[in-house]
């Protein structure tokens, strides 16, 4: 069972960010496995999620990421509204959890190796000392040299803090690079050969997924165009009617794909904060 948020962080740290809807994809994933059902409401426009994991088949497995999502989203209640920004706080906590668990699992590290720290410190000192020496050489008199030294020391401290900040950002380990490559490979296979709806939400390819003849069984009330079954004489097929059915079917699929896309947008909007704030990889702002 994939951890969609961890997958998104891996891809972003590998320089190949995904669609930014990891939490929404995790919710769709648990819904596809029968742990959650959704209810669609048009007036007022909204979407409700209902936790049915307590009534699941005992054989159904719940991973750590699933349990974290269910706990953060529902808490002690069984039903929550997925209106815009409703679950932004839950999304932020889930991203923090994923960052900690990824580091614990050895997929990335936030503290640079000792050699990188030493190299950054030496580079900072070289720049600072060069500035001080150059200032002193150009100065006329000891007073100006002291001023140059006074400017150089704070500059060195500032440069060191900047370099340290750059070095302490999350970076993938060898194990993390392998895991990221696997995530990106799944994304390519999803684009080429299709996958579950959760995969398409995670990888940003919902618009390319065929809707199918029937709506997802785990969502109730989703606007859907059912395929028509016209009555006709089988002995004398109506060619004109058959020709008309093809564009009708295409229009139905387009409308149903649009309905699926709208549902995915509403789920993602529920986990998106009202205003984006800077954060490290995956900050929860786009899910």
C-alpha cells in the first residue's frame, strides 16, 4: 500500500515534483479499498466523507499512512465535510508525519555529512578572510583596516549561516534515490498504461483516464451519464442509430470524466490551505 505523501516528497526531492495532490490521492486510495465512502451534494455544493473502516472486511489491510489519514481527518467522528480548506490542518500534520517517517526510514536526511559541513565552513572563512585582507590592503591607515576587519567578521558569520541553511535542506540518501526512481517509474507507467483513480490523482493524469460505464462504487450522488440501451429490431439494425450512438458515447465519457475531475478537485481543495506558505518539500500547500 503506497504512502502517497511520502511518494510526493521523494519525487520532489529528486527534482521531479508531482501534481501536489498526495493527501487527496491517499483519501481516494482508502476509498477504493472500501475504508471510506463519499457523498456528493450539489446544493450547497460540497462533498462529505464517511469513515466506514470500522465495518471493513477483517482481511482488508490498513497501512500506517492510511491509519494516519483516517485519524487526522475523522478523529472521533464518522463523517466530515470536505468543503474548501476544511482539512488543511490535517494535511499539514500528515506532511510533518511523512517527513519524520521518511527520515527515520533512511530515505532522506536533513543533517549534512560532517565533510559537507566542514567544506561549507572552510568556503565561508576563505571568502571572509579574502574580503578582510583585500580591504586592509586598500585601506590607508590602521583605523580603516580595523573597519574592514569589523565588516568582514559579521559578513563571515552571515555567510556561514546562509551556507549552513543550504546544506541542511533535506537530501535523498542512496536508499531514497532508489525509492524515488520507483515512484517516478510508477508515474510513467500510469501515464502510459493507466492505473487506479488514486494513481491518476497522485500523478496529475485524471483528465486522461477513461471514466468507465459506471461511477465509482464508493461515491454516492456523483452526476453521471449512464450508457443508453435503445430498443431496436435486431433483425434490421438501424445504421443511422448506430452512427449516432458513437458520438453520444464520447460525449457521455467526456461528461463523466469531467465529473471525476471535479470530484478530485473538491477533495484536493479540502486539504489546501487558504494561503500558501513557504515550506520544505511538499509543504502541504498543494494537496
